[in-house]
C-alpha cells in the first residue's frame, strides 16, 4: 500500500515533470517556443512603453543534416546539446535562448541596440563555428571521439522597427536568416544589411 505521503511526493514529482515538459525543450533543456513567446510578449510591453528595445536572433545551423546522415541521429542530438550549452555561455545574462525546431534556435536579446545585436550575433556565429568534439561510443568504428565543424546563418529583427508582436518579429528574423543562408558573402543579416563573417 502506498502511503499518503508517498502519493503526495509522486504527485508533486509528476507536476514538476509536466511543468518542465510544457516550458522546456526535452533534448537541450533550453526554453521551448511557447515559453520564449511568453517572455518576448512581456519584453514587448516594455518596448511599447518606450522603456526598452529588443531584438530576436534566428539561428539556423548549416551542415547539420550531413552530421545526421554520416554519424546518425545520436550524434546529431549530442551536437545540439553542445551547441545549446555554447549559446547559453555566449549570450548576455539578461538574454534568453530557445530551441524552436530541429536545428533552429532563437535568442531574445533584451534591452539591446541594433549595433549591439549584430556584435552579439558575430560572437554567437564564432562560437557555433568552433569544432565540436563529441563521444563516438554510438558509432561502430575505432575512433573514440569525432570532431564536427558546422556553421550558422543568422537573421536579426529589431523591435519596435520591425514589429511589435512575437510572430512578426520571428517572421522577419526568419526571412533574414534565409537571406543570409542564400548569400555567399555573409552569414548574418540585420535590418536588411549584411554582415560578413570569417
């Protein structure tokens, strides 16, 4: 027979699991899209009152599909977890990062100017492009570790100039990310201007 105290503990544990599942990405532990939208809406309230400015940074990982094709989805998942930690360490304390799709991340940059957002995007790009060493235990060959190098295309939208809703800002940042991805000269696009990266 399960005691009342044990039942209460199990119930609280279940509630915590449900809360985490509802607000965080299961693979990386980052915020999920709905939680990011919630925080963005709050920040936009400050923007509309003239108390803040903000940017959304849409990041799409380049060359991610070949990692899955060559090494398998376990390697791809491990790579995404590494990238998530790098992003958390690169952004400023007041910023927030979420995973919103397979290899897509969005950073909410709070109280930031357009120029500062571009500089932050350049640092983010540099960190993503650094080689990643991951465990090779799930592969059937002789290498214990494998080194993976990928890239990123980044689009930036700015509030209030590009919009005052989460959906609008995300759409603009997404469009600029695709512009960056199609360009052979840059990997960051903000305010319809292009920034070359190394």
